[in-house]
C-alpha cells in the first residue's frame, strides 16, 4: 500500500508547486517535497479513509515525504469516530515537523465532542513539543471562541512561554482571532501586556489586518504596540 500511495503522489507532482512549497516551509528538507497540490491530496484522503487496510499507511511512521505527512493529516481530518480520531492525532503529532501539516490537520468530528476535547487541548499545550503545542492552540482557536467561549481559555494560552517561532506565531494568531470574536474579553490581555513583546506586537499587527476589527478598534490597538 505504501508503494501504491507514493506512486500516485509522484504521478500528481507539480515541480513549480514543489519549489513554492519548499520555500514556504523552511523546516523541511527540500528533497522531501513531491509537489502534490492540496485538492489532489484531499481527494486521495477521502478515498483512502474508506479502505480497510488504511492502518498500513497510518502506522508507517515516520513518513519519508512531506506530501505523505500532508495526506496523513487530511486522512485524520476525515475520521468520523472521535475516539479513533484522537488516537490517530496523538500517534501522529510527534512526527509533525512543520506548520503546514500541523495547521491543515483539522478533524471535523472534534466540534461534536468539545467537553472531551478540552482535556486533550490542555495536554497538547502543556506538552512542550512545538507542533503539538501549536496544534493545541489552533484547536482551541477553532472550537472555543464562539458560543463555548470562556475567559479561562485565553488565560491558558497567555501562560504559554516559548522560544519557538511557530508557537509564538500561533499564540499571536489565536489572540488576533479572539480580538475579532471576543474583543471586550480579550482587550485586557493587550492592555495589561500579558504576552511577550514579540507576540504582543504580532497580535496587534495581525488584528489590524483583519476585516473583522473595526477602524476604531484598530486605531486603539495600534496605540498599544510596545517598544523592544
């Protein structure tokens, strides 16, 4: 099955897209990109998730190619059983080595199991592993900024301290999105300078780029930028 999948991936390679991806994702060796576009990977994932021998691929870790990791993330995103999905997420996360694979793994089933999911998120963001932490923050952002929002959740994110660029960028993304959805509850985190300087300023930058933030809010947020 592994050889079959790799052959299909190479049949759909796009060398220009490969070059584009390798520049966009510097944490992965350029030799490990095949160059398969996302729509083709998603289509393949939808077909593979129905196969009885799927475990052969899911158990074949670590994968050799970036595109295999992307495919793995899309397959997990298609799993409809919550317990199975979480098991596969936790098995795969230690092998995730880039922001794209991390961010594109967004299982649909998670939104139906928020209570159980919250406990998983707490474990992920406390793991100390760059892309596991990033995935935990991203999942909190996707599922707990609307009707299930609680001020405790941004507190969890604000307490994270990391030297990793891809963790801090996700923290900034979380707070910028939270400002767009829960402005009054999130603004004190900016006013009280609860984040490190880089993440604080990056949050403001991303927030003022958003169409969901009003002109008046943007003007005020700009006034809250910190000098190094």
